[in-house]
C-alpha cells in the first residue's frame, strides 16, 4: 500500500504568553515572555518561585465546558488541552458530530500528557484519608486518569477513530504527532487531532525543584529567568499549557478545500536505552544523533535542505550538548548551520506540553516566513559559539523564506523524537 501524504490543516495553542493562536503568534514574533513570579511558590519554600501558567478567564472556560462539566473541575491540563484541541478543530473547519449522529469514524485523537489532574488527586487523597470517600464525586476518575484529556476531547467532538493518550515525558508532544502521522499515512484514519498538555503548579513542579534542575536565580526578574543557550543559564523555568494540531491526508484536505499550513514529511522516535552517557535524566548522544538522521532518512530529506531547527534547548548544561548533536547529525556548523531558536525563553519548559506548543510555533514560522527571536541569550554560551555562527541564533525577528524545518524533543527516560516538516 502506498503511503498517503499527510498535511497540517488546523492549529490550537494555550501557552503562558498567548492562549489563542493569534495572541501566541504575535507574542512569539515580538519576543514576549509569559513567565511570572508566583507568591504561593515562595510561601511553599520553593527555590524557584517563577513559572509559566496560561491565563484563562472564567468566561473563556464557559465557551468550551458546560456548567456541569466545570462543577468541581480541577484539572488544568484537561482545561488547556480541550481549549487547544477544540480551537485546532475549528481552525481546520471540521464540524463536531451532532449528539444523536454517528461518530466521526475517520477522525481520531492522539493527545498526550505527563500527568492528569494533580490537584484533583490531592483533593481525592485528603477526602479518602478523612473517610469521605463517598464525597469524591463522579468526575474524579475522568479528571485523574491519564487518558482523561483524550476522553474529554473524544466526547466533545464525537471522534470515532482511535482515541488515546501517549506519555513519554518531554518528548510526548512530538511523539503524539508522529503517531498521528503514521496512522494517516497508512490509511487507518483521514484526520487526527493530536498534541499534548501539561498541568501546572507546585504538586507537579515540586519534584523538579527538589532535583535542582530549575533556576533559583531570577525570582526578582522572572522574564529574564528562562535563558536557553545563555552562558548564564542556571536551569529551566517550569511552564504549562497545551498545543494541538489537526493532521489530515492530503487527499482529504484538498477535497475539503482546507487551508494547508505544512506537510509532515516523516520523522523518528528512539531511545538511548539509558546506556553509555544516557540515563533517566540525561540523553545518550549517539541516540539523539541517530534519531535526527533517521528522521531525515524517513522524510527523504538531505541534511543540507534543513532551513531551520526548533530546538529542545531547556536552559540547562545540556544546551551546548544539544547543539553539538545537531552539528554532528547534520554535518553542518558555523555559517552553514540552519537558523535555530528555543521557545522556552518565552514560555519556560512546558514539560509534556513542550513539544506540541513548540511545534505550533514552528509551523507558524514555516507558514508565515519568519524566525522568532531568541530572548535572554545576549551572552551566548561559548561552547555554542564555537560551533554555530551567532547570526544563526537570531536575537531579533528574522523575515525569511523557510521550506524545510526540523523539530526534536528529548525526554526523561532517554527518549527522543524528531519530525521534519515542509512548506506545502
């Protein structure tokens, strides 16, 4: 069977610096940070008291959820994922199934997360410990089960194809999009809503604070705290939100007359097996490089064709290592290196949501012909400068034609995902 070509026809995003596609687009063009100081983290004795949390009004919530659904609702990840997912569906011009109609048999959902309903779990634990199990309510399970996000979206849309959730730490979003791509390419669905989401707050971020992998130096200057590729980076800033895409067969998109943002050419997913220099928290560099080269092979793209890279680049000591891996995998360096940037300077590290939010930013750049500015890296790391010309890490908006781009995400557990996109 010949593989079907797969395109992107819808985008949705809920990010710390923009909770609609238009807001987010303007924010990344202007280098606007969504990082803020949160006093409750200070009250809880966190070392890092800054983070990225999307701002969703009560009125906005009611545009997506019924009053019954919002009663005792405490899952920020499901909230963000539903808004991003339904926005992507609307952007693609796809109608939800009527309540008494058949499901949309050719539309599936693959929406990832790291955790679900952490605050709801906390509430449930206290009620059980107090002997109030009967007061848990009827939505505790659906808000806290890992597949809660895909289940909510599946019911709201009426999806009749695969409805599932994946989870692979910070590689979750990129992995979800590749799983959706494969399902459409091999004729198992015509349309898939895919992406990922992440809860916010102290019960999720506390473990990272304890590990000392998040910054503690910028509590008085939150917007300067997330510093990918900077010599003065001191750890990542935790963030949250959701990114969503509608992937669709080219045949279906053209039949509908849909706007096509880009084509998904292919990609690769692998693991370093936590062998060699790889561990639960550190990448095996051979595996990272292999993931990139395998993605290029799968997409049938020469490394010289890559115009731009949307990096994982978290503002940790691993940033120079990531740049070195890209140089090795592409066999390109100096002025020959593609443009590269990191969204995390503006939104922090959105954990399981990072890949999908960053892919939305990458597709906007590909579609509109720009490279957004890298903020907070005026002092580029010397090891990075020894590999890549500074002009390839722009500090101001660059307007340029992009044709073929790469996005990679790397996660705890030594897991990797890389995707290649092309302007249609």
